[in-house]
C-alpha cells in the first residue's frame, strides 16, 4: 500500500469490481486503452488475475483511492518488459469525474517512486495512442519523453491507431522536483 494525504494506492479487491465498472468502463474513458471488462463479473475476474500475476511477479496493479473514499476510482499498473524489471511498462486509467483534479499525478508519482526506488526499474515505458491528447499530456507533465511513433500499434475492433512510445529513466525521475520541496 502506498499513500500520501490525498490518495492511496492499494491492491485490488473482489468487492472493488462495481466501482471499477463505473469509473473505468464508460466508452469515453476506455476509448484509447485496451478493452476493459463490461460487467462486475468481468472485473472480479480481472482482480483475480491481478492477484495471480502479482504472486508470479509478473504484474503490479493498484487501485487509486482518493482520500475519504473506500473504493478505487482508477487503476495504475506496471509489468516487466525485461524479466528483472530493469525495463517495465505502465498503464493507467482514472474515472472521468477525476480528470484534471491532480489525482492522477499524485497517484502516478507514488507508483513511479515505488517502481524506481523499491523495485529497481531503470526505464519505465508507456504507450499512448497518438490521438489521446489527455494521456499524452499527462505523461508529458510527469516528465516522460516521447521517443517516437509505433505505427498501427493499437487495434480496437476495426480501428487502428499509432502509439507514441514514452519513457522515464530512473536517473531523470530522481531529478524531477517533488511537491513539498518548494518547487510545487
Ligand atoms: C490519462 C488520464 C489518467 C490522465 O489523468 P488527467 O487527470 O486527465 O490528467 P491531467 O489533467 O493531470 O493531465 C492531462 C493534461 O493533458 C492536457 N490536455 C487535455 N486535452 C488536451 C488536448 N486536446 N491537447 C493537449 N493537451 C491536452 C490537459 O490540459 C492536462 O494538462 P494541464 O494540467 O497542463 O492542463 C485520464 O485522462 C484518463 O484516465 N484517460 C482515459 C484513459 C487513458 O487514456 N489512459 C492513458 C493510456 S496511455
């Protein structure tokens, strides 16, 4: 469990499924990401999968719980690209009512601190659909660097889109000013 005064990141629970369905599944939220479950049962099965993957050290999934809430309103996840997690990839989604509130940025910093400082990630990758202005904007704000275009990398039904490859290096992450250090 990771937390600051505004947000907690914690392991998903089976009884989070209904909240995840509300926040993650609407088409305007999931438009640019891999298809999310569309039922409570689907999310319960996803939660079980995250537990099994964590036990095998193949995936870390966190529910993003705003202070004062009991249930997650979004998800942050990362998984290894290299088996030893030296290179990893992350993904994220937050319920629309929380967009632009700063919640994502706070949760992302907690998870990235954990990934770089505790897990030992040296390079964290993210792929974002080129047309996903919010996703790309949020990554840029965190200090991620766009490295190039992955052509036709994202398929959703008949729709095919390009991805932007973003990365954050551990060395860069440690030089990013943090809230509370006088630079916002
Ligand atoms: C991606 C996501 C988690 C970001 O959370 P958020 O609260 O919306 O992010 P923020 O508001 O902190 O940052 C988004 C930035 O993109 C900017 N942005 C939004 N629309 C934009 C546009 N059309 N063009 C350029 N920038 C844009 C925002 O203005 C904001 O920057 P600012 O704070 O400087 O104004 C959230 O939007 C989400 O869950 N989206 C759906 C799922 C998704 O796309 N996941 C990403 C997969 S890579």
